[in-house]
């Protein structure tokens, strides 16, 4: 009983410490970035969003009443103790190369997918990568000092923060080479209402990124965009 109490207290204390020191830098200004920014603010984090043109976020900031700072990509990457990468997959590698120094030593939540410009075929997205490499691996090579963790890549932005399903918590599949970075991301995912399935090192992004294809098919074929994926255990 004492050990159980100690374990619960330790986990609670760890979460509190991680939240107390965390400044979140979100690279990107689209819907995913905005939803996650609001989620981090809701859970007590300090947030900065980085954009090529921060002025275009002023209206969103006023509408949402979100207490976030606005800046460019380098300013935001320097501000954040933990970084969220939320840009189009086609521009992600070049952008990461440009801010690689600011990412050194930091956990980087990689929400991107390697979606090509070609239209879906019968509801199936086309990628510009193949199954022998992933976008996250490319990003990790572009900024070797960053601690990339794949997450939020297989669900729509409407369900990213504290989703509610009658069947319980959905599953977020993650991977990355840094155990410490993954632990920090797991704390965030727990706060955001997710069950976590850790699939190991960065190479597993080759399997996780195509889950975006799977998630999108009901949307393209039947206009169903509010679902999430669930891993069942016996």
C-alpha cells in the first residue's frame, strides 16, 4: 500500500515539475498549431507560436483569447524548452535545418506527415516517402541534436486535446530515439487525455506515419473526421 501511494505521489510530482518548467514553442500557425497551443495554455504551459508572418495570428489570438506569444521560427524555437513541429511535411525538412541549432538538446514533438501535393486516390493519400524511410527520420538527420518524438500525426485537430469517446481513451502511437524525450511527451499526452503506445525508436515512424492515410480514408470517402485509433489489449 505504501509503495502504491509512493508511486502515485512520485508520478504526480513528476508531472507537476515538468509542467512548472515547460515553455512550449510551436513551429507553425495552422489549425493543428492553434488547437495544440490552446491545449497547452489550458493545461498551464507558457506558449509561443512561430510563423513566417506572426501578424496573421493576431486575429486568432483575439478571437480565442489565448495567452500566447507570437514570434518567428527561430525566436519560437529558442523560447521553447519543448518544441512542437506543426508545418506541412513538404517544407518541414528545410525548416528544421534552418533552426537546428535552436533545437539542440530539446524534445521535439513531430506532428508532420509526408503528404505529397498529388490528390488522394480513392480516399488514399499519397506520400513523398517510401516504407524504407520516414519524414521524422529525415528531420532527425537534419537536426541531430533535437530529440524528435512522433506524435499527434494520426488524428485530426478536432480530437487532439482531451477527446471524449464512449469507448474510453484513444491510442496515440509515438516513437523516438530519446527515452527521456518520450517520457516528457507521455506526460503531455496523459494530460491531453490519451493512452500511449510507445513503438520504440525513430525507425518506427515508418509505420506510424502511414496511419495518417488510414485515419483519412473515412473522411475522404464518407466525410467522417471525428474518429480516433485504438489499440486493444487482451
